């Protein structure tokens, strides 16, 4: 399965005093890309919530490799795979477009909760279809 990706650019207000993207901003980039990835696969957070299915992040591991600065253009690649019986792992990479330099790699682990209880992702057809085997 081909990796999904979106392109964004750094906005000046995302920088810290050092003139680089603040580390907390990268989580926003990653979340936006995951939401776009899910939407691309027909998963709508509002519809899921109205049907008592909550998609939640359990953990995030981020490995910073380089920094982005003002006006850098970059892409975020996203793929997903099942881990164990209940978890979906989103593997995400941020890559600067100008030189294809890796900026960050992340492993985001999520779970689906239905009616207050964790459920296996393969019991929800939309989620099952996005998981790479």
C-alpha cells in the first residue's frame, strides 16, 4: 500500500526563540496529517463519535532528526498497521521538501473505544481497511 502524504509549510508563529519550529508544534503537524489520512480512508471523527466510537491516542514517540525554520515546505507521510489485538500504530515521517532531509519520525499508537470499552480495530470495517498487512 502506498504511503499517504500531505504537504504543509512552516508559519512564523510556530517558531521558538531559537528561530526553529517549537517541538510542541510537531505534534500538531502529526495530528493534522493523521486526521487527513483517516478522512482519506472514509473515517469521520464526528460520525464515529455520534456512534459512540472514540479514536484516542495512547502514546506518541517522536525522534527529532533536524529542525524546520520559517517558510520551510515539508511533507508528512503516514502509514498504519495493527499491533496486537487492540492497537493501531501510525508511522509518520516529516521530510523537508527542498532537500528531502528527514526532520522527524514518529510512532503514534491509538485505540478505538466503543461504548467505553476498547475494541479490536478489525471489528470496525473502516479501520480495518486502512491497516497495512
